[in-house]
């Protein structure tokens, strides 16, 4: 599982602090294992829903 996070402030959080927060508050199987990707904006459809397909890495 990977996670995508939109930063509200440029230096608001780093990967380790987000993982520590998740470990404290989530069950072990819900904590991201692979990576946390920080993005400027989350892609949305015209109706405002999250475009999950656009967040997936390109498969080669």
C-alpha cells in the first residue's frame, strides 16, 4: 500500500513524521508499507471525485 498526501504548507511534514503519525493511530495493516508520495494537488474528476487511476505509477 502506498499513500498520497497533499501538502498544505511547503515544510509541513516529511515522510517519517507521517509514518509515525500513522503508526500511532492506525492498525498495523493500515500503515503504508511502500512509500508516501507528496503532491501539490490531487487530481479530481469534473464532479470532484478523486482520480485514483491518475495516482497509480505507470506500469512498464
